[in-house]
C-alpha cells in the first residue's frame, strides 16, 4: 500500500491525500456505536467514535484484513463543532486502534444518522493482500 501526499497539496493532518493498493477489495458498511444487542453505547462523540471504529475493524478482521489495510474512510458526524473540539482525543483513539498511518479520509456533517442516538458513523474500504 502506498500513501501519496504530494507537496503541492500541503501536509495532511489525520489523513492521506491518496492511497494506492493492490489486492482483495473489501467494502466496509457504515458502523455506529452499536453493541451486540443493537443498542448505541457511549455518552459522547469520543466514546461513540471508538466503538464505531472498533466495529468497523471487527468487520475488517472478519474479512481477513487488519487496520493497516484501510485505504479510505468516511466519517459521518452529527455535531461537527463537538467532533472538532474532541479531535485530539479522537486522534488518540485512532492511533491506539489503527496506528500512525492514515487512509484517504473525509468528514461529513449530517443532520442525523439511522439510529437517532448515534453521534458518528464510519464507513470504509480496505485492500487485503493476504
């Protein structure tokens, strides 16, 4: 996998401008902070982001992948100001669960998600070479 960050676009922080990879393409459905009983857990955006990202990584592992295989991630955010205010803590969660590398990413503000209690949803694509 090659993370491509041309200097003409400026240094990215928390994402890569482009990612190139070869292998088995895995499409990862949007994941919220649902637990095994299909209930949203987590009081705030950081806790919900951690659970949602963990759920996405569980699906990725079930497909034979690992966090380093993520090529693209979209984060749907109900309260962008709250998300930005907690960006450092969310970044620490990312580094603990995924590592120091970032896929191509987008953060999109939305009015609400499928589950009314959900504050954040993550959806992604991975390329698995194993």
